[in-house]
C-alpha cells in the first residue's frame, strides 16, 4: 500500500470530472421532479445519451456535435416517457422502469460497432491566468468546458426556479396541478417540457462519461450513475445548490475509491467498488427523515376531466 | 381531437385484451426494427415465436422454455404482490444473486459429503438469503421512510460486487486451475437440482414456480392479507381506516418477493447454471418486472407472460445463431413490450372519444 502515490491536486481535479455527469443528470431530474413528475428512467436516458454522443462524435470527428446529439437523444427518449405518463396516463414508476430497460437495450444495439474505438479527444479549456495559480489552478481551472457548463446550469436552474415567472409556474404545477390548471396554466405542456429538459441533461451527462471521462464505449457503462442521480435529488431536498454539493461529494467518493484501488489498499477491490452504492443508501436513510420538501404532486398523474 | 373519458370502473374486456394488443404491437414494431437491421422481419418473428415450439428441433427447445420461464415466473409472482400494493421492489436481481450465493455456499460447505438433507438446506438458505437482502430496503422503509425503489436498486450493484468477490475468492474452485468460478454443482449429486423427468427441463424451480402461482392466487383471492394488498393498492386511505398496517404490508411484500427471487437464484445456480461465476446473473430480476406487468399482476397472467418471455429468450437465442440477430435487439424487443403495455393500458380505465370543437 502506498498512499503517498495519491496526488491531492489530481485527486481533486478528477473529483470535479467524476461529479459532472452526476450533477448534469441530477439537475435535470430536479427540474422534472419540481414539476411533479417522477422519472425513474434517468439511467436509460443517460446510457442512450452516452452512445448517441459517442457515435456522432466518432462519425463526425467533432466531440461538440457529439454532446449536442447526446442531449437530443436523451430528450427524444424522454419524450416516450412523456407520452406514456402525460398523455396515456400510465403509472410513472412503471414507465420510468420501462424507459431504463428500453434505453439499456437500445444503447447496446446502437453501440455494437463502437466497442474498442477511441473517440476524438476533447479540447481542454484552460482558463488563462487562473489556471497558473499553484494547486488551485490545477484543481479548478484546467478542465473541459462541460465541467463549467454543469456549474453554470446549476446556477441558471437555481435562479429560474427561485426568481423567474417560469420557475414559479413550474413549481405551482409540481405542488398542486389542479390549482395550476384552474389558473389556466397548461399542466401537461409544462410537464412535457420539463421532462424533455431532464432527458437532455441526462443525455449530456451520459455523453460526458463516454466521451470525456472514460473515454470509450462499453455496454452498460453508466453502471447505476443515473440511479445515484435520482438519490441525489432526494439528498438535495430538491434544491439545485445542494444537488451540486451532493454530486461533488459522490464524485469525491468515487474518485477516492478508485485511487485507493490503484494504491493497493488491503481492502479487496470489490468492496471498494460497492462503497458509492452503500454510501448512497446511508445518505438516503439520513435524508428521508425530512420529507416535507418534496413537491406535493410528485408522481401523481394529471387529467383535466377529473 | 381525441378526448379521454374516465370509465366508472375498469373495463373487463380491455383488461384481458391489452396484453394481447401489446404483444401484437410489439411484434409489428419489432419486425420494423428487424428489417431495419437488414433481417427478414417475418422470418425473424417466426424464428422467435414459432421455432422453439413447433420446429423439428422443438424437442430440444421446449425444455429450455421451462428452464428460462421458471425463474421469471417465480420472481414476477413475488414482485406482483408488492406492485399491487404500491411497494416497488426493483432489486430482485440482487436478491436473486444473494439467494444463489447463500445456497451455493451451503452446498460447498458440505462438499464432498453426500446426504439427503443438503438440497433442502440449500433451498432454505437460498430463500432466506433473498429474504434477508430484501429486508434491508423493507426495514429502512418502515423505520426511516427511505425510498425502497432506490435502496433495493442500489443493493443490486452491491450484490454484483459481492458475487464478483465470492467467485474470485471464498467460493472459488480450489481445483479450478486459478480460473474464477466455483465448483460445478451439477457434478455434486446431493446439491444438484437435476431434471425430475429427464429431457423435459422440469426441475425443482419449475415446481416451485407453479406452487408460487397457486399460492399467490389463493392469497389474493381467498386470504385477508391478499385483500389488504389489493385494498392498499386501490385505496390507500381506505386501507388505513380499515386498520391495515402499512409496516406489516411492506415487510410482507418485500419479504415474499425477496425470498422468491432468492429461491429462483438458488434453483438456477444448483441446476441449469451450476457454477457461481462473475456473470452468473442474466438479468432475470429486471425482465421479471416486464413479466409481472405483462401478466397484469395476476398470478395466472404472470404464468402465461413468463412463458411468452421465455419464448423471446429461447427464440432470441435461435435467431441470434441462425439469422445473426444481435442479442441487444431481443433486449430492446422486451423493453418495447413493456412500453406498449403501459400505453395501451389506458383503454382499461378510459374511453377514447372523438371530440368536436365545442363552445366553452
């Protein structure tokens, strides 16, 4: 065992990288749940985004186009969920599971020809001057732009939910859809838009894994990150900044666990690898004491005639 | 413009028709998908749904249907109890793995002793293992109000890691030349879950699945606990006023589904699979969710749905080797089935009417 092999700068820098897909997916799901919809298909949308982004990036040679395609792919897949739950009034839990199973199958099918290929590398966006600061520069300012995009997205979502009219309407729909309907808001339309946004975010998060973090394609490569993102939303009490805190916490655990594996700690690899999932459970237990923050209409379907 | 009108009560006709309709729609869409992949759609569908049953090699495939169908039905029966009451155990895959590990552990602890009590003890251990794994989300839900969906799913990943650790460590075959995986239980007569009638595929898991179907049918139709389950699903408030204890219901539903999933894992590891290996689990725990819904959460329906899903597995394998249809296409096909099912389910609770523009 050689703990001195762990470089703190690299550790913290890779923490930010590991946290980004989680953060993206969690922020998307947070908006969806604030609109009163529980979409359990995050994992399916992420993995679909991962392969869509990967395939487009490999075929066009442009990672940026890949990211766009991933967001589109995730959004299109989430439209299926929207059609089921908002128009066919299907059970949201079952539909979310269906979306995950479907997404896993779809991604495996699309991804057949892409195993073992290296995607075009992603340009780093070193921020001039700031990235030269010793230690902090290496940790904070030498990443690809998606890391900053995720943080910016958190800020935007926070601001929109808290201060804008759209955010107010969205929250009204999530707290009491009957009242929102009576006020003349288009409940279904708003929810479909929120679901789409969630899908795009999840797709982007998935592509971040396959294009930047790993970067290659393997079947089922998201390995439960979508589900951890769902747990993060509960952890965050449906608040954007806390979702970011949670994502960085989990990113830290994942990275630390990987580093300990590499450093050859006496704990077997398998037990280290299960730690993020166990910690998710522990966090869920701690956070579930306070349920009052959950959107009141979460998981209930809406039909105007009722 | 289409308009939905809520039915006073769910339509009986559509309750029976929707699964059939969903299967037909999936076949149509699946055919499109297959032709998109450059395969003859009619031939592909025929290979999947016809060949295992009626072709000249059907004598070989039919036993396979029982082998694949039994774990699916066993798990889905357990899941359906919870789903009916709104208790979502989606971690059956993990309980399946733990059941297999516990059962195989018992067998390997006694190796090479031959005794009649070993197999019953393994069955007990398998069921208990699955039960215990499901009790984690159940306990956390009743004690802390933790979401059982997320916890049971997280435990699948934990169980997978545990499986890897076991097949590389504790349960590894000491005479396996360093290869991962345990001793083959098929070569250990006291622990082998052999075919009861040779060449039929009928092993103890199939018997257990049939017993589970009958048990669930009696429970839901003739027993108070079954009534409570249905009541809680249909009208949670009424159930609470009637004195149904949600705590006991959660423990019961998750416990039963966990134990059944554990049993399914045990019968698989002691029979058709034989070896505890890293990739021992084949996703039955997740496919069983589709089976439960396709069977409309009704025991007899689940039995039929399990058969159909087993058909897609066996037929999918044939199509894979004969037509070169990718395995992922079958997975997608199964996922599509659940989608269509949930979509056409609308017709049981709502009437679809054409609407003219009216003045409001």
